[in-house]
C-alpha cells in the first residue's frame, strides 16, 4: 500500500538504494571521509567549471540515500558522463567546502 501512495521521487530513491545494495556498493549516506568507497547511482547534473588554474568537470551522483559530487580535474568533457546516466565510481571520499566529493574517481558507465 505504501508504494501506491508514495510519490515517484520516493519510489525512484528506493529503487536506486536497492540497485546500489545489489551491486555491493556502499550507500552514500554511510560513507565516511577518508575511506575508499565504491558507489553507484544516477547522475543528476553534469557541469563544466572553468577555473583559473585547471578546468574541472563535476557530476552529482545520487544513489537514493544521498549525493556526492564526482570531480574530474583537468577535464572539460568525458564521453558518456551525462545527466540520467547510471555510473559506478570508486575513489577516496572527501568533504570540501561543506559538500561530499570524490576527486578523479575510477568510473564505469551503466545503462542510460
């Protein structure tokens, strides 16, 4: 009955959490600073941020329990890194300026 009354965002988040667990990945909500983690989810946004010193590509990954920003330094674009794409990423979990980030993660593209 609960699924019948839940909104589509809640159902989507539940499905993403289940997909993450079945893939053997850590939920973002339980990731701790400094740990090397493997996470999977859907890209909500992808933004190229020109900086004074180095170009940066940033993508927000949502797994149903939380979000992390994947940051690729020195990249303007990565083929396949687009909003709506499923991505599995691995790297050291960090916090910078109050947001959760993984810098230069290893990644694998999923369906999308």
